[in-house]
C-alpha cells in the first residue's frame, strides 16, 4: 500500500499585504469612531428641542389667556406679573425661561425667549397674531404662533 502526499503551495502574507490590510482597517475604524463621536455630541438635541417646544407653548398659552384689549387702559407695563393684555407682551424678551411671575426656571437659563404681537385679519375677523421664538446656543431656534380674537 502506498501513501501519497499532496503538497500544495502554502504561502503566507507578505509585509505589503499586511500593511495594506492594517491601513484599510484603520480607515474603517476612524469612520466608525467619527459616527460615534457625532452621535454622542448630538444626543441631547432631542431633549433641548422638546424643552424649547414646552417653553414656547407655555409662553403662548400664558399670552393667549390674557385680555384682547387693555382692561385698565395702561399700556406698556414693565413687570411680567402686571402684563394684563396681549399687546403688553409685544417686544418682550427673557434671557432664561421664566414662569408667569417672572421667576427664572432652574435648568433653563440658556434659552432666550422673545415675543412679538401684530394685528392681523383671519377670514374678516380682526385678531392678534402672537409669535413666540425660543432660542438655544446650540443652534435651536423654534417659532410658535397663535391667534387671539376679541370674543
């Protein structure tokens, strides 16, 4: 009985092939790490956006619940808790979100809130358009509008 041995050409990797494969793996790793870095850096954006929406809704609701016309005949009250009609809020700006009494809300100091009020007409009905803009240093800039009629 004869045993035959089959010898193939066993060949390893050359130094050039190893260097090229290391370069390819390094490039892929850099790409993955860049994506992870971007994701981690912007992971708080949805929370900041949600907070901006909540702040804008809060201010808009506060303003739209005020009188259409000035009840005491005094325009341009300087204190937040004295603002008694929609027009009083025109040009109002807060650095840091504040409650209805003007007290700063902890944790929301980096937001800026500005309000504009303009007279407009919707379907032949005179009304006031209230626009609340909330900004954040990260680039979030949200605008929310509502209308107040004289009912």
